[in-house]
C-alpha cells in the first residue's frame, strides 16, 4: 500500500514539474511575442495556457484521488495540499500569460523599447523563481525554497540598487568618477566578505567570550583578498569595510541575545545559503549577464525566521 502511495506521489511530482515547465515556456513565448509583435508567438502562448488547463485538472484529480483513497496524514497530507495550492498558482501564471499575449496583439504597432526591456527582465526573473520554487518542492529542499523566497523579498526591497546607489554616492564623494569598476568592486566584495560562515561564527565568538581570534584571521584573509580584487576592480573594493563593520559589529553586539537561538544546524544552513551566494558573486566576475546577488541577501537570514516560527508553530518543524 505504501509503495503504491509513494509511486503516486512521485507521479504527482512529475506532473508538477511538467506544469511548471509549461508555465516557464509560456512566460518566455509571451515575452518574445510582446517584444517582436509576432502574431504567431502570441497565439502560441494562448494555446500553451489552454493546455495548462488540462494539466491543472489532471493534477487536481490525482490529488483528490490520493486524499480519498489513501487518507494521508501529517507530512503526506501537507504535500498534497501544497500541490493543490501550487497548481492553482501555476494556472494563474498561465492565465496572465494569455492576457499579456492578447495585449501584445493590440500593441504590436507601438515601439516602446525601454518598457519592453524592463518587461523582458521581469519575465526572466519570474521564470527563474518558478523553476526554483518547483525544484524546492519536488526535492524538499529548504535551502532552495529559502533562496527563492529570499529573492522575492530582495527584489521587493531592491537591495542591490540601494548598494549601488551608496557606491555611487561614495564614488562622487571620493571624486573617483574615472574608476569604471568602483561600484562593481564595492558591491561584489562587500557581498563576498559579509555572507561567509566566518563572519557569523567569529562575531558570535567575539561577542560571547571576547575571543576575536577568528575575526582577526578573517580580517587577514579579507585583506589579502582585497588587494587581489582591487587589482582588477579598483579601489571601491576597500570601501567594503563599511558594510562589513556594520554587519560584524551588529552581530557582535547582539551576540548575547541571539546566541541561544543560533544552533549549529541553523548556522550550517545560513552558511550553506551564503556559499551559494558567494558562488553567484564568482559567476558575476566571469559572466556578462549579472546575477543580482544583493537581492538574494534575505535568503541568508530566512533559516532564522523559519527556526523561530518552528518554536511557536510546531508544524514548521516538520517541513
């Protein structure tokens, strides 16, 4: 009986992946039709969303059959309930794509290059978020879910833009307009030295016991790295000491208050997300298309949020 149920759940996962892929394809096609004014692409997007209607019905029928025949409880029940909610959201994405495709047919004569470029950027971000969210659901990957949710929060706050604005402000004050990599060096290196595990563990150790040895070791490593990075990204790299001081100083001052909550597992999860962001910073240095890593910063702290929620709402502890 359990094997049959597990097989049904696996089929449900496959169907969810297929529908998410269809939603992502619909986003790509409708964006292209809006940019090019291609009638065929717009009509194709509408047809794709109609096929998603059948996918939604199939998934809902499977979920209802599992609920009625297997009567799942606890984690299995939450999995099926989440699938039913997600499939509704995916279908809503399809409906919105169909609406945009119909609008694109009306606006194909108008040339709004800047607006279309912004819409294309938004669509790319939406597609990535859909992919990440489904990946997190299928693989029960809390880190991936936190990264997706963190990206959503970061995009809403536009953290990367604020960092860049501060970098530009400092560049003007220091009269370094001739340094074309000033802002990039400041933002990239600030992220690199703030989101690692040593910054968290070292600050807690310093605040609780007065032992700053780990922070001193980190400072030496950061200093050497800063010299290397400054050779290619300019003196904006050295300005990263400001956000680093605020970040590590804040953790040190709050250490006695937050240490009871900072378990080894929690620190490990934060470090895992931080490692992914460090990898993203590295990719930015070799890719033309940049990842807005600053907007992913809230993901580092989401493990703390989920941990606190699990203390007050035990249902979160089983996720």
